[in-house]
C-alpha cells in the first residue's frame, strides 16, 4: 500500500478543524500575553531599544 | 575574527564587568553600494522590457535581449539584488545596535556579501542565456540554487550567532521580523527548488502540474511576504523611530502585527491560482487567509505612520520622513489591494492582466523602493561620517519618484482593467466582442508608453540618489572613526518563574514565551515550526490525497522531440507572456476551448500555467494552425498579425537540434516517474523520425526545405501537441515507431 493510498483513506478532513483550533488558541495566548497588565512596563522599555544604540535597555537578568 | 580582537573588558565603578566592542559598519557600506548599483541595473532592465511591450523592435533582434529572457532578469534583479541588498544593509546596521553586539563573525559577513554578489552576477549571465527553471522568482538553475542555500545558511549562522552573543536581554520586534524572514526564505527556497538535474544548467522540477503550481505559489507568494514584506517591516520598526525621534506608536501592536503575519501569510499562496486546475478547497483557503491578512497589515501600517504622532511638522522639511510616509502608505495600499485581488470574483477579472503588475509595482516602487531610499538617506551621514551632500537633491528625488510611481501605476491599472473587460465582453448576439486577442493588446499601447514615462522618472530619481551618495561618499573622512561601545555581558539565564511554577510552565503561553524568547535558537525554531506546520496543512492533502488530482487515461507523456521543444519554450521564457491554463469561465472557453483539467498536467515538470497573458493562452494551441503557419509566425509574428508585440525568433530555423541531449532529458523525466517505457532507449531515433515527418509536411505545403534538424521542428512539435490529449480517442503512440498520431 502506497503512502498516498493510506492518506487518501485516512479521513484527514478533520485536519482543517484541528489546525483552526490550534492556531486560534495559540493566537489567543499571544493576545493575552501582549495585553497582560504585568507586561506593560516591559513593552515600554522594549520600545525604547532602537533609540539608544549604545546602552542596553535591560542588560542583565532580573534578580530573583 | 575582528570581534574578539576588538573586545576588551573593563570594570565600572560598581564592579560590573563591562565589555568593550565596536559595530561593523564597513559591511553596511558594502551592502549600501551594492543596493544602489544593482537597483539601477535592475530598473534599467525594467525600462527596456517596458519599451519592448510598447514596441517589439526594442527586443533588438537578439535572443538574449528578448522579453522572455529579460523579464526574469528584471524581477530577480529588483527583488534579490536591489531589495535583498537593501535588507542586508539595514539589517547589519540595526541588528548590531539592537543587540548591542558586533556581528558574530566578520568573515561570515564578508562571505555573505561577496557570495550574494557572485550569485547576482551568475543570474545576470545565465538568465539572458536562457538557463531557467521557468518558475517565477525561482528561475535560477540548480547550481546557483545550491550557492544561494550556502550563502543563506552563512547569513543565518552569523545572525543567530550575534543573537546568542547579544548584550540586550530582550529581542526587539525588528529582530523577530528578521528571524522570520531568514528561516522562512530558507524553507521556501529549498522546497520549491527541489529538482532533478538533466545537465550542468538544466533541471526539471521534482513536482508536476497541480502540485508544482501549488509549491511555486506557496513559494512565490511567500517570497513577497518574507523577502519583500517582513524584512522591510523589521527595517521600518527600527528606522522609523530613528527618523521620527520617538518610539513606535504601539509596541503591543507591533507584536500582534508580527505573529499575525507569521500565522497567516504562509497559507495565502493559492490565491495566485484561482479558477485554475488547483483543487477548489485550496483556492478557498488561500482566499480566506489573504482576506484576514488585511487586518494585521493595516495595523502595521497605522503603527508605522502614527510613530510620527506629535512630529508631523518634521515631515515638511525632512525628505527621509517623506520617503517613509509614502513608503508606509504604499504598504497600506498594496496590502488593501492584495486581499481584494484574492477574492475570487475580483481575481477573475484581474488575473492574467496588468492589474497584477500595477499592484506589484505599488508595493515594489512605493514600499520597497521608498523605504530603501529613506533608510539610505538616513544612513549616509552616519556611516560615511559626514554631511549629506544635498538635501535639496533628496527632496527632488522624492517628488520625481512619487510622480513616477503615480504615472506608472495609474497607466498600468487602466491597462489591466481595460484588457480584463475586453476579454470578457460579449456582444448582443452572445459572441466575444473582441475575438482577436491582438485587439486587446493594441488598445493598451498608449498606456504602455505612459508606463515608460513613469518608470523613466523613477529611474531619474534613482540617478539623483546615486549622485547624492557618490558626492556624500567623496566627502568622507580619511579614516572612519570607530567608536568603542561599552556594555555589560548578559548574565546566564535562569528562570524568572519560581520553582513552583516551573512544572506547569509549559501550559502557560506567557511563561513559555518568556523563557523561550530569551533563547533565540528556540525562538527561531518555533517561528520556523509555525511556518512549516501551516505549510504542511496545505501541502499534505495536495500531494497525498488522490482525489485532488484526478488522472485522465488518454493523457500521455510528451514524445522526446516534443519534450525538447518544450525545453525551447522554457529557455525562451514563453511562459512569461503565454499562459497554458484555461479557466472554467464562459469567456475563456469561448475564446480558447475546453477548460484545463488537473489530470492534463500530471507530466508537466515544471508546470507552465503562467501568470500573465501578454499574448493569448496556448493550452489548446495544438492543431489550431498548420505547421507552416508556425514557421512563418516564429520567423516574424508581425507578418501574420501586424500589431502583435511578440519578439521574432528567426534563429529557430537556423539553430540545429543538439540530438545528443535529448536522451538525457528523457532520462531525467523518467527518473521523475514519467512513464517513458521503451522511449528511454531510442529517444534520439524517435525524435529524428518525428522531426523528419514535420519537416516533410512543411516542405510539402510550400515552406522551406531542410528543417528536419532545426529547432523550429521541435518547438512546432510541442505547439501541435498542446491540449490535444483529452480529445484523443486512444493514448498517443509513444512507444514503437515514434510517429505522430
């Protein structure tokens, strides 16, 4: 049996729905991460990066 | 490596160890010069082919200056040489500064530069010679493809190495755009160019027909996305804040812009194949994702423009900001138009017409061109450490360029809509109003001349730009000052989440992102995965589910002579002007005949469906005209149709067929699974027999004698075969006496 026979009979139409759900979930996760209030300060400092070519905005790891 | 040589360490007052290093601007200067030189060359070739469409005498009567061979040179030069070098120029400048690190290896930077220029030179030599794979923007033959892969990998290693050595904890969003561009272009390039060589500079695509078309436009559309869009968005997110003097309008929006593009773009390719033999589900998926792309694209455009909030008055007397504002606006216009064109009913009118050419040039001249100009004007005083020679000249460049773009696109939009409407016009009796294809071309000639004027203005701007650069460069200091930068080393990564959070970190997008965003390699891998997984969701069904490509029993492989004729068709770039794909629309079937079926192109390595009809579709050309008609038509198309703009090919009647290569070509096709059977062993004899029969027919009908070993009989054999298989009662005799049925 060739690979194409197996794939043709495998009922893969559900692939599309799985893909849709996975990608939408991933995207919702990104939206949540972007708008999380806890990240607001980080975005502010990251946005400054192109304006200073000489000094890192966050040079070191935050100490725990 | 210069990096280690120039890196020292000092302790600051608080005991933090500071590293000393410098940025490599020499490489930026190199790429800048290459951008300007190749940009000028690519645009001049564009001007020549624009003239050829207005008047075919500009084909100059030489095979290597004919439209079919120069059109790929123009597209490759402006995309990979002009926009490519511009991206590298800006990326090398901004990456080092955003990461607070010198490039990982100066040697790799130089290898990247010289390797890329060598590839461009190879392209400029091979394309006019007719060495081509016949797939748009992937025309370069396999040895050059391998070189591209090597140089690209060197660039990727250099880039990732720099990220690992960075002294800035977070990666700025521009870097994300660069990473996505680098990994995606690598994936696209490799998979679309897989082929079987049939000689040092000849190969056949691994895929055939529908699948090849699918792969090509998966590649082709994403070349636009990841070579012309995301790299320049990265540049926009660095250079726009620089020029405006403030941070980007919304950093949040820039992140959403990035992820939306990465998630959506890769699916959109099939919109290039609406109403073709591609399965309809794929075409619909392509359309839906293209329409969705409108949102992030406009988000990005608004983000770029609003970076000027509170600084709009600066635009008045800053040519750099003027270029950026028009460039970003052009991005907005072409990303509004793109989704619109991907809607099937709009596409039915626009496909195969100049509308697409106008759309592309709004993006290429406006977005890529103007962003490059703005960026380079900004860079000039900084990397040459002097003043810009003339701001007035830059202003003039801006206005001439803008006017040139408008003149170009307005004329070509009109040409596209005019021709599209003429093709579909029926008169009151239900017949085509313009049954003669040439009529629909003649009507466009004034617009083609207007394009020549618009394009010339854009090139005049380019020359002013070059002059300004030259004079600025002349006033450079005797020695460039190399400032020493000091920054502390990144301390080793340790988890931000407490130990308790660690076990579930994998389930939380935020935690996951924070931990892998610090690890650039992982980030790169995940970006690549997003792109590859999305691709596979479209590719696997197209390749492995049989119902997507129904076969037709009467469709058989080309005879050896026809195969060689097809190679001539590929060599001359006929596919740049002639489609071989009749859409199932009434005005197409009325004009050209039965619509094209997927099963008809199962042996088409590569597919030759085409994307533009500068001349008529040829899918059902076989048997339409006698052999002698073709002999005369190739020798001088204007003798048959006075207003035709086709170049003439008198050399077909004098160039001998290199019989020895035919068995090699047949072998390569057989390796790809084309069922040649016995023909493999007597390909040359079969070809000679068929050639003799055609030559005899030409002579018998009053044509010239002695054509049996000339290329003209091979290309005629191919022309006469096109589109006939589905009406053949039995399989075309391939094995055996080799006679034409």
